[in-house]
């Protein structure tokens, strides 16, 4: 970034950056808040719920479990249940219809919750490493089961941590949704990645990893199997991507070493975000390839973590641009330097 001087202080000039996958433009606006202490945020605080349906002993308050891991042979360590108030339901047929220009179908799909621990007091950052790894194994088990339903084309894993991120229940859990269509955000990535591959015969995500590892300024952490980066055209301050080093298009095709390393990288990144940003609300989303597709040489599954530090307003809705007040290079430095 070029530098400018205002009121005796040297600062970086604003930039407009283009995401190399989707073509989306982002404004890196350095005249605004840029350091962790500058953000007005809503830290996640215990709400003092007296009866939690996700705690051990309250299993009768939830739908029957679909899957559970019981490390001791009796008490559960992780449960997967149907959402009591699902956005989509498995029963029925798609019933695709058209009304002139307008298309519609029945709300067919899956909506499940992965309860990561019976202990209400623990957050994802505080779980044991095997418990975080089990989250990924549970997602894989559910993907392998749900993809047998040809109506389901895409399966999404996400977490809403904290009220500001849409979390309605304090007890740590993630959500899984099986959809009869590929979401537009994923389709844009698929299309952009395919265009790059058709032109250069290389995966664009592999190219991003190669260049960012050589540059180093946007690297948060790395291991033998996984790299955490601040994306070049980050939409939000401290937006972080976790990517396998080796090319794999479908999460469910990852081997055990990648899954174990991804669990370590996820927990370590969240711990650093909590240290730097004082326990922010955040969203976590896993982007993988459509489940009915064969392995794709142009797409690379990855995990996105987005702290909820800014709000989308009129400019963003009107243009599709995002304004990010923290250059990703600075965010990466703060996270690299965080002690946990």
C-alpha cells in the first residue's frame, strides 16, 4: 500500500482489491478503525440459562439423536440431532414448478445440529483437541449418509457463535444443512475457479496458497497439512481462511491427517481471534464441492471464519462491495503475534 500523511501521522492510502476467485471487489478503507481496540463489538458473554436442552441429562428436550460419539461407551461426547425448527425438511418431493418467470420448489433438504460437548461451560476454543476433531468426523459421517439422497446437491457446515452472529443457544454447537441447490456464493467460487483452471490448468486456490506462502505477510499459521491466511481481498476485518495444503475438492475425501490438522488450526485460530479481539461473536462456514459431483481439479475446499466486527449497510447492499477497515496484512500480524 502507498502511504499518505495526515496530521503528522503516516497511514496507508485506501485501496480497492479484487478477489481472484469470484471477481468481487473490496475496499480496504484505512481511514476507518483498523486496530483490534478500535472496533465497537459485542463480546460473547454467558447468558445464565437455567435449563439448556443441549446439556447432558436433557436429551428428552431435543429430537432423537441421528448420530452420537460415546468415547467411554456410555455417556455421549458429541450428538447430532435434527433441528427442532428446521428451515428444510427431508420428507416429500421437490415438486419443481414454474409460474412464468418465477421458479419454486418444496423446501426439501436436511437441517441438523452437531452438539460438540455435553458441557455447557465450554466454547469451541476450550474443547479438547479430540472434541474439535470429532466435529469434522461427525460432519463427514453425515455428508456420506446424506449424499446418497440424490435430491441433496450441497451440504453446508456452519457455526454461529454469539448473538451478534445469529447464535440463539449459548451451548456450543454447529449446524449442517443439506440443500437441493448449490448456493450462489459457492457457485460463484466454482465458476471463478473453473475459469482460472481452463485458462491456466491449475487450481486457483493452490496458486493463492503458493503465492501467499512465498510472500508471508498474510499467513496466520501453518502446519504440514493446513495453512491459515487472511485473504488478499478480505471482505471483513480479521476474516480468516483455513485451507488444506494438498488439493482436495470435497471435504469428505480428506484423509485423517488433514482433518486432525484442520481441527488444530481451527481451534488455534479461534483462540487467537479471542485473544486479539476480546471474545468476539463469529461465523464459521465450510465451503466444499457439491456432493453429487465427482472430484473437481479446479475447486479446493476450505473453512472461513468471520468475526462480527462491522455491519453491512446501504453501500454494501447497493453495490455488492464490502468495506474492510483493516488491511489483511495487519490482521495477520496481530494474529501471528497473539499469545495463547
